[in-house]
């Protein structure tokens, strides 16, 4: 049983109550706690030494990444982050200076986005550092965007460039908070999520939630320079497009919008975010799963990102 | 540097914003998110295999304990829990049935207290299971009770019995949610917290936050049957009263109230909670720290619970 199968089993019958607008399964939980004009967003995310960072990673970047990942989930709901709790599990003989620097990186990013750090705890995890962030945010009532709203005929967009994040971006990415709020304020976005496991791994979640399929145009996938460089320098590395589809930790926005608004969106985007690429990478169709089109034909893309000829 | 010294350093200068009513340092963070009649409570707490439970612990009890600890912190603010996120970090070859049973125990307690489980995540921690709960709650505006309100002359109360929790109570305790709300509704409680590290370890936090001292009457400390049994059966074990002061994981309420209301409180308590002991264990004084009085005299109690003759 893998992580997704386990989660599917565990989340089938969870306790609920009248505060729950959207429970498990989207980028954040959405709660109605009685704020007249707002809903509450609630999210946790953990980073673990040896998986998301190493002992060689600069500690400020570890702290920054831990918070940035959670901020990206608030962005994926078109929300605004408010307050976070920080849980740090540490080996017994921790280096206090190292921990202080983790906090320094985390605090700097929190201040940039006006997020309050309101506590948390330190506990013991003898073998490795684990940092879990719990984040609260808000979103205007009626403005939060789920994964489940994609419609047949929608254009599929992605911000930035994909792949090769491990070369550095995974520690320095900018959560797309302002961009997502701008999208929600100016366009009728049907479905939105952030990319953490790679387009080939994440898009299926959006498709499944929306009960639709997707056709992607291989040449339209925005491949990062880091992924291209790696493919060029190392013949054993993944082809650059496959890296863009499967590397993960892109923390870009993936969203769909009615095709008729696509051109207007691209124009407005260029004016507002001239330094951040926005790419239309395909369209939503009926059926299931992802078809990747190139000059030769259509290939089926599975959730693990492997390309099979269809 | 121990945990408390590290926390003191890290929490000295945390980012804040206008939503923060009470940040790090109390049982929960308190936020004003604009709910007309309520404030929001926000808390995380983690349990770690080998520290808070073992592989031999029944998995339902592990899940129950993880949530119950957090609920106890909501009780410590006189609040009501609303929704939780569950982070489970697991070794690679986890037993799915074991994890499902952790959830079963957690879900059962959540349902009992009408708490929604709105998601979370599973991640990898190769050597041991770690469960972190993030919990949201609410409290009526003006009704949340901090640690910092104790006044000289207050009577100090504790619910239940202390010590020996490791014999079983730490897996089965009832978070004192109803009791704490009743206290807040019917009496002017000056300071309130829950006992997790033992009276000798926790009371100093309340005293420091309130800038007062305390005198405890040794004979008034409610010692659990489990602590008494252990002391009786094993001459190498802690004396029972010392166990009650230092064992920890009691998850009872500790609070102070003006002495003139103490008798009325005890009477009303007996009517409302006839099965739960409430003990007046001493009084708040000027000065610093804790003095423990017995027939011989007064002893200074330090934060680690050791008794020194004063």
C-alpha cells in the first residue's frame, strides 16, 4: 500500500461537523468559523531530514522551505496566510545555533508575507530533524478555488517553469500567493492547485476530483533551465521534458479556465507579472487521465510520470 | 541548552500581526480572525514512538493519546475544539492496518468531542512513528483564560489525581473540556493551564507568567492510586507525593481563583462533577517559585521536581 492508497483508505470516513466546508483531499481544508466575509484555510506540511533537506542544507533555507511549502498550499486556494505554528522534532544533542537559524529563515519568509508565528513546540526525534508547519489562512467567501471545478473544454495553465527543482529552486521558490489572489480576483478560475509532486503526479488529482481527463501538448510544457542543463550534461539523466513532468517540488500554480478567456488572461498576466511565465499547456477533455501529444502522436502519462505509447 | 531554554530563545522575537491576541507561551495561541463573538484557538502537539508510546502500545490508544493531548490544551483555555489535521510520519514499510487503527482511536475521540478531522498528511520518518496534531478551537470572546492572571491570595486548585500516569492513564485520560468551560462560565478563574509535565514542572510556568509565587500543602496534593501502589510495591520507586509532583502526563486542570470563592466553587463542583475530585492544594503568594509545606516545615520545589530543604 503506497501513501496515496493509505490516505484514500484513511480519509474515507473521517469525523466531520458543521464547520467543515471542504475536508481532506484539497490543498487546504476550508472551514466556516463564522467570520462574516471569510472562510478559514487550515493546512499542515512537514519536511524531514534526508528527504526534503540534508544536514548540509543551510539551516535558514530549511526553515524557509518548511514554511514556503505550506504557503504554497494557501496560494493553491487563492487565500491569504495569517498565522503558523512550528513543530521541530530534534535529535537529543541538537545544535541550538542551527535551530535558531532554521527559525531565522522561517521568520524572514513569515514577515515577508505578514504571517504571525504564534508558537509550536520542540520535541525529540532521535535520528533526524523533522519540521511540521501548521498554517491558518483566510479567503473571501465564495473566492476559494478547489481542485474539483475543472470543466471539459477548459484551458490548462501553469506558472513558471518545471523540473530540476532539486538544483536549488526547492529551497528558494516563491509561493505564488499574490498571483493566485490576482487570478481569483480577475478571472473565473475553475480549478486550482499547486505542484508539489510534479505535473504528472499532481494533475491526476485535479482530474480525478473534477471527473475529467486532460490532453497536454508536450512542446508547451515550460521546462526549466535546470532540467535542460542536467539532461544536456548527463546522458543518464531524464530527458528534460520528463524531468519537468516528474521531478516535483516545483511549487508553481496549476489551474484551468474556460478556453474563451485564455487569451485575455495571458494578456493581463503579462502586464501584471511580466517576470513570471504563464503557459497554456493543454486542455481538459472527457475521459480519464492524461494524454501527452507530440509530433509523433499521443502518449498516455501515468501518475508516476512514465510515458507509455498509447 | 534544554528544551525550555531553546524555546525561550526562539520565541523572543517572532513575527506577529494584528490577528494575534496571545502568541507563543500559553497553552494555545489565541487569534482574532473576525468572528463576531469568538476568538480562535490554535495548537499543535506531537507524540513520538519510544517517548510517548512504544511499538507495543495498542495503536488505537496511540491515536487517541495524540488527539487527547491537544484537546487538553484547548481545555486549558476554556475553549471548544473544532477541527484537526493529522500528520503521521511513518517508516517505509509501515503496517497499513496499524495506521488504520491509530486513526480509529483518534477518530473515536474526535467524534466524542464533535471535532472534525479535515485532513493532514503522511510522510516518511524512517526510524519511528511520529504523529503531530494541529487543532483549531474557539472560545467566547472575553472567556479565554491565560496562565498569566494569577493574583496574590488566590487559591490553587487541581482536578483529579496526580502521578503514576504511565501505568495507563496517559493513554486513557479524559481531556477536561466540559469542566474547564463550566469553570469559565460560572466562576472568575484567574489563571488556568493543563498539567503535562507534572505539577512541579508546570506550575512554575503559570507562576512566572503571573509574576507570583506559590505555597503548596503537601498533604493536600491528590496522589493517584497508581503512584501510591508503585511506591508501596517498589522501595526504589519515587515516594508517592514526589511522583504526583513530577511524573507528568496527568492532563488535569490547574487553576487559581480568589480565595473567597473557593468554598462556593468546591460545593458547586461536587454537584456538577461528583465523580471527579477537585483539590485546593495551596495558595498564590508574592515572591518566586514554589514552597511545599509539610509537618516539618517548608521545602523549596524546583522546576525539575526535586525537593530541597529551605
